[in-house]
């Protein structure tokens, strides 16, 4: 009958339409693919830094620490040295996305304090909003040791998403779970406040961020800096378009 033919044609049309939609949306028989997107990256103004070195006169080792996590400063209160923090952002094409983020930490030091090693973690927010919806905390780790004392460490690199597995396209916003590396919403125990723990936890995340390539420069320490001596850590994070899998 005419009704039977109409229902049959309608079912065929629905099946064909489904295949056409899947094909032209790029999802038919595709298990993995990649696309490019510039992430939304902002510095959370959260960081922890440790400077190590020796005293020029006695050759005794020492360390200086500072963190935006107050309990970490309380544990090492005798070694805390508060830096002057400066953050600048660049948006080259005025699309409201940060293309470059500059961070500078200027630590006051005594004239006989010679810095030879820097360890630090800087926390950023990292958001993808197109085909993949991702919202994570993005740590950038520094661990640099020099054979001679310095006055400045300069780091420059491109932020890259280091994926352990492909990101799912379907579903809501993926946050990857877990709490911040520097949690402010609970009491933090002593063992959690060590740099070894922070660095290990940041490195162990399934999806994290790195600076690649990363270039470093070490300026030698100047003599006779008294009365104003300082050690500066300068980090430039470039945020290019990212290949997302």
C-alpha cells in the first residue's frame, strides 16, 4: 500500500541521513584524530620556588624558599625570602587570548649568598573549548643547576599539552580530577609540602603541560651588589596553537 511504501522510504531516508551527518562531521569510522586550537591560558598567580647555593665566606650551603601556599612558608619560615612578583601578558592579535605570559620573581639576597640552583613550579589554568572541552590546572616545572653562582635565570619556552591518552570528544567539560598542587581549601600536612612531592605529583599527571622547546640562560653573579642584591627568575611562556589528539 501507499502508506507502507511511505514508511519504508522514510526509514531509508532516516538511515541515509544519519550516515551523511556522521560522514560530513568527520566522525564515521574515526577512532582517533587531531585538530588545532589555541588554548585559553592564564597564570593563577600560584607558585612555589626554592633557591639553593653556598655562602661565599664560609662555603656553607643554604636554601631560600617562598610559596603562595602559606603553610609551606610556615614550615620553612627561617628560610623564607619574599620575592617581588611581576606578571605581564601579551595578546598580539587582540583575540582576547594570551599569546605570551611573562613572570618575574626578584628575590632579595645577601651579598655573600651565591645561588647555584633553582627549583620552581608555576600553576596556570588551561582551557580548550572547541571539539574537546578541557579545563585543567597546568603546572610548569623548573629545575636548573649551574656550576657557578648566578644572578639571573631566564627561561623561555612554548607551552605544550603532554597527553598520555587521546582526549574524549563527547561528554561535558573534562577536568581530569584531582586537587591543586598547592591546595588552599584544606589543611596541608608536612610531607605534602616538600618540593620532591610537588615535582613528583606534577610529573605524574596523565595529562599535564611542559615547555617544549625550552631555552635557558644563566647570568653570572656580579660582585659588589651591596646594599641591593637580588636573584631574578624570569619565565616567558608562549602559548601557540596546540595540536590536540
